[in-house]
C-alpha cells in the first residue's frame, strides 16, 4: 500500500538516536499520478525557467559545455567509439547537475529572493548530506555502462574498430554492415534496460534528497515506489526525458542550455506531486 510505513529495527533503540532512525526508516507516502500531472509539472518547469532564466542557462550551460568537452577529448585521443555510449550515459548525471535548479524552484514557490550566493550555498549544503552518496551511485552506474559498451564494441569490431581513423567512417561501418547493425540493436537494448533501471531509482530521488533530510536509500526506494505505483505516467515522463535528451545531443549539446533547466525545474514539481509532504512530528 502506497502510504504504508516500514519501521526498521533501529526504531526501537533505547538511546537518543532512536527517533532519528525511526524517522529515516519510515517510507514516505507516495501519491497517485495521472498524465495531467506530467503535463502540469512540465508547464511549471517552463514557467520557472522563464521566471529565472539566468540560473537555468548557467546550469544548463555547465552540462552542455561538459558534454562538448568530453566529446572533443574522446575524438582528440582517437576514441570515437566511446562518443555515443558516453553521450547516452552522460544523461545519468543530469539530475545531480540540476541540484541548483531544485533550489531555484523551491525559492520561487516560497516567494523567497533569488541570489547566486543563496543558490550556491544551498547546493553546497545539499552535497554535504546524502546527495553525495546518491551521486556516487549514479556515477558508478555510468562507469558500468561505459564498460559494457566498450566490451560490446570490442566483441563486434575488435582492434579494427579502435583503429578506425575518424568518427564518420566508424558511423558508416556501424550503420551499413550486419555486425554494426547487430551491435546497435544489442547495445541500445542493453542501454535501455540500464536506463530504465537507473530511472526507477533516480526519477525523484535527487530533488527529494535536496528538499528533505533523509538518507539516500529512502530516497531511492521512494523513487522506485513512485515509478512502479504510477507506471504509465512515469513511463511517459521517462520517454519525454529520453526524447528531449536525444534531440539535445543531436544539436551538439547546445539545446541542453534550455532542455536541462526546464526538465530540472519540472522534476522538482513532479516530486512534490508524487510524494506526500513530510509528517510533522511533535516534540
């Protein structure tokens, strides 16, 4: 049941940490979502970007320029076969980059003034909590994905693929040969499975970790419960994210200047719709 809470063994400890352990081990209530919630969250995200565009462009720019820099470095070091998997895997770290956008959205909701110092101090404060552990889990998943992509490439093309002199020739070989097409099919299938797995535990966990004093396991479990309990609307949300990310990458990462902030703001609003407000405990 969505609103059911689970108390861990630490809840019965006799020392002063018992209250904290009990608070962190109770799963937050997850609300039912509809397709309209996805649409309204996107609209709210767009409104936040319009209300504070300089912050959105800044964080979107960090993500876009980071993607461009990594791509250039891979080409410079003659590793064109890693450009596509890294571009796809780069999406995994987007929720962490968007932490500053969650702060902007929360301040806009509360009517609080926006300043660069306030936003940066909030981001630094959040990274000192379990947000860092969540980022580590996501980064580890990215490393696993890159290893799998490299193994698949070596399995299909071997050393000949590594020796391919430029990206255009490599792309031609991938899309015009039976081995290349099979590589694309298997690689994209494996990538989609990993993406769905990652999406399930990161869909709302990052804004939740920013907004509440909880541990990253609680945030991950709540995210999974949100996805499984609202599969159709959350699947639509995942497809929207995937589609916008692909369009942004096809633009040479330039579209991320706008796409990332809109999605970041929208994710914060979707989290607020998906998870019930934290219970207020009496002293």
